[in-house]
């Protein structure tokens, strides 16, 4: 009987490990990025984000973001109120490129489809 319990326990642990590996996803890579226009986008670990213009002297957008797996939801109060932007994100650790694919966003000012390059 003890042998069967040990085998069952081993099978349960193996199933949990396989399920965990299959459902694990990459953590959202917070930090500073630059877009194709030279603007700096910063995603902080506390869920805040900012965009500083290419001159580095003025915040042109800021707001909150939430992550649900590979989906990021951006909101803000000035440029695109009251709509949220919903995007799928993907990060190439080898390239340092944070890419976005629009799921839903009616605000044209928040064009996140271009890739962002991670800054050191």
C-alpha cells in the first residue's frame, strides 16, 4: 500500500510541475525604454508609467498599467481619457525589444505597436 501512495504522490508532483511549466509566463520587464521618436517610456514596478519627450525635459504622458499574463492595460487621465489601451506584450530578452500588439485601443495618441528598446 505504501508503494502505491508513493507512486501516486510522485505522479501528482510530476503533473503539477508539468502544468506549472506549461502555464508559466514571462514576467513583465519593468524599466526604461526608448521609442522610435526618442521618447523615453518608463514602466515602474508599482504599476505607474511615464513618457518623457525626446529632449528629456517634459513628461508628455503618464498613467497606470496592469498586467494579466501577456496582456497590458494602460490608462491615463490627460491624453486619452477615459479609454484604456489593451495590448499583448512580448519581450525579447536577447534583443531588449519590448513589443506590443493592439487588442483594443481607440486612442490614436497612444500608438504602442512600435517596439521599444530597453535602455541600460
